[in-house]
C-alpha cells in the first residue's frame, strides 16, 4: 500500500510529492472511450464492475498516487428524486428545476445504501484491487443546489442567487435537505471503504465573500462536522475559483484545501494556516511543450515547498482533448522533481 | 458639467461617490428594448443617432454620473476583417476562427475613422447632449483574441491557450496586430471626445498569474503607454475575475482598476497602491430586497472609504432580467449614503 497521498493530506512528511488529477478517469483516455462507446455516461456510473475498471485505468497507465471513485456529483441529486439526464455536448439537465417550496418538499433524503448501492459496491471492489488510496467524493450542497435550481449548468446563476436573496427560507430548506443527503452519502462512502473524501464546490467562485459565508460555507461545515464524528479519513474541500474565499474555506473543517490554478500556490499557502494544499497547475498547461511543462512543474513544486502538505493536482479537471502522453510527462515530472 | 466621475478617477476629492453600471444602456431597460425590437444588435451599434439615444436613456432615467458609449468590444475585430455575427441567445460568433499564421496575416489594422466612423460620430453627438462625462472603451487584446481564436465565447479557452503555449510566435503576431488596432481605436475615441477610456479584459481570469503576465498584460501596457503620449483622459483597466491578478494589473498603467464582485473591496484597495478603484457589487445583488440592497451598498461604501478614489459600479454587467426599479434604488442609495 502506497500511503504517500494520505500522509500528505495529514501534513506528515513524505518521501516525494503525491499526484493525482481531477477527472483522471475520463474522456482523454482511449481506454475509457472504448468503454463509453458501449454505454451511456449515466448507465456507466451505475455499473460497479465498469466503474471499477475505469477508475483503475489511469492508476495502471500513469502511476497516480491516489484513485478517485468514478462517479458524478449529481448521482446523489437523482437519488433525492429529481430526474437527471445527460445530453451529449450540453452536460447535465434536470428537466424539473426546483424553484418552489412544493418542489423542495417533494425531494427525499435517501438512504444512500438503498438508492446508490452501486457506489458502495464500486468502493468495495476498488479496495480489493488498489495499491493506492481511494478517494470518495460528493458535490458541496450549494454547487449541487445550483444544478437543481437552474435545471443544469448556468452562466450567471440568476435563479440560484435570486432564491437565496429573495426567498432565503426556501433556499435554506433546499440546502438543508441536500446537506443531509450529502452528509449521509459521504458517511456511507467512508463506511464502504473510501480512504479520503473530497467535497467539490465547483461553483463556489460565483459568490462574493459575504454571500459565500451565508449561502454556501455553513452547509459544508455541517457535513464535515458530521463526518468527523464517525471517521478520521482526510477531507479535502475544493472551492473552485475561490481565491478570494480561501480564509473562509479554511473554516470549513477540512484537512486539505484544493486550489484552482488562478492562484500562485506559494501565495495561497501563506493564507491556509494549518491546512495541506492540493493543486494547482492549469489543466491546459498540460499542452505545453515537454521542457516547458517540466519547468512549470518544477517551479510549482518549489513554490509549494513551505506547505504543511502538498498533493500535486491540476487546478481543475483534465480536459478531454489532453494527449495522454502529456499526462504521463506531468506525473513523471512530479515524481522525479520531488525525489521519488 | 458634472465632473465627479472624472475627479474620482484622478483620485481627487469628490462631494459624493459617483456611480455608473457596466451595460447600463441595455436589455434591462424597456426603453432600450423598444429600439432593439426594430433593429438587430449589430445594426444598432452602427447607427449613431440610435446609439446616442440608448446611451442617454439610463442617464436620463437614473441619473448616473457617467455615460458609456453604446457599442460592443467586437466591432473593432470586425473592422480587422473577421466576419462577425450575433446569434440570438448564443452571443457573438466569428464563423472563420483565426487559428493559422495565414489567417493572422489576412487581418488588417484598420484606420478606425474609416472603418468605424459611426463610433466617432456617436461620441460627437453624445458630447453635445451629455451633462456627465462620456466613457469610451475597447476590449483588451487578449480578450478580443479569444473571440477570434475560439470563434465566439468559450468555457475553457482551449484553442487560445493552446496557441499561446504551442505556437507563441503566431499568438504574439495576432496579439500585436490586435494591440495596434485597439491602440489606434482608443486614440480615435479620445480625439473624438471620449473623456475617459475603459479597457475590458473580460476573460483575464482564465490565466494563472504567470501566464497573464506573458500572454495578456504586456499588450494592455503597450496600449496605455501609447495613449499616455496623446491624451490625459483617465484610463480604467478592468481585468474580470482577476482577484489573483491585481498586483500585475497595477502595472498596466491605468488610473483606475475595475474590480469584479468576488473581492471584498476593502481587501482589494489594500493591494492597488496609488490607483482609484471602480466596483464592485454583485450585479445580482440588485435583486436583494430594498432594505438589504441599501445596507449592502452602505457597507461597500464604508469598506471603500480608504480608496484613493472610488467609482461605484457593479462587479460585472447588469443582467437583462434586472427590474429597473432596483437599479434606481441602488443609484439613489449610492448618492444618498455618500453625501450627495
């Protein structure tokens, strides 16, 4: 068992810098495309043997230091009773957006083992195969709520902010329900064998700090507080595009703060106090010529040298067009330059 | 002539805090919609009498302290020879994306007075009517380049970054040409009578600081350096989603830094040195109930009290769904709370 990733999460000394990539199991890999060619994305998420296979692919191919469960943050929203569709090239769609108290009331807080048994089954299968730690994950309640309220992705999140600003009780009722669901879901993942948990707050960066503090952060704090009562697995909180939210994010209760690529990691590390950090190279920097990519990784590792713990990652998910060879160059460079 | 806005730009003492809104002439106004119902967006941009009318609408209705020329940043790219279309609900489209040296070579650096006479004519008409200063504007070269390279808007700007990373000479040739065009365009606006100039770097926030410094900032510096030789009108640089780029943006040479809503304005002011600031309430905060909106404006004005100069604005353009009455509440609150 290679526990370098877990040690870095806990701020313990490691022999080298562990590395994994957000969306490392995914469309940039021909091996993944071969499976996706035969089955829809949503169906794939519900087939434990196939989820296990695609989760293992990048570990076997590149030697990442952690695996992340192949799934989607919205699976749990479907389990709450909101029909979910994935349209090719358009992303997720909730055809029945949640914009009334009646719609909020209709959502259920599901038993994750009953409604998402395939996730727990995948975790158990993966733990039998993996020689590196397995990361479970969920969306953060606010980010999940945006999809339900907007009915999918959005540019300015008008419906979400309008609900928060004009109908705060309805917003709170919805967020509380999602928080309860997410809390139980992550607990179930930990019980099934997930060795770390990441909470993705993909849209955190649409809030001004004063609103993030009211409309997003408390729900994350609640989930992490619940988790701490039943497990000591490391918890990673990733508030995407959250450079102005770092001080607030430090109060979420996580062990590790994920950083998007907009911050210089050295500057961010000065602001995170006692947290380890994860990140943060621009995913599209993987398109740099080899020598420049390696130099950039070297610089990033040097900039991160004062971190309490550093897990190398991209600042956001790897893009589908990335040549796999470039991912290999990056993983090897992180290992080589950090002393493995 | 109400010169409060110009004084604030220059960091001089003002009797109250001047206010204008990005996109204040636009779709949220029924008076604007009445005109747009009869003519396409692109056609409207080329009709000086109508541009003058829609520019004046929000000044007359709400009493803003500055007017901004009604136009679009992409007009100048069309003038460079790249066909431009606006598709309802999809935004701008360049059907012939610029992705080769041959395509870069084909672009021209136009004489703005010959290719965009309607803009200079609008400025002259407006100066006869206005009792507040008139702001001219352009896009920043990098932001303009993204539209040409991507062929429109984008999510991850893969083509743009890939050109910068893999074909830096082609990228530089394109950006240099856009810079020359933009520089001449802004100079022509100043000569026609624009009393301040804003450079919109709408997509600056997709860069890591180390890349912003190489691939976006130098072109803005070049334009401002050129402008300084021929005019002393205040220059505003707005690097949207640029909270990690503030120190770099301070080297652009502008008088005023525009701030998006993600930063607390007090925190940002500590980082801008000798610059005035413009911003930065979340445009969707205009949907807050009246008392809360007023309180938020009051807090923002207090947070900004140590600024060298403060021009109140939104942190991004006003959204089309905004009730005009809410805009009025905001403008009145800025004036009232700041002592007018």
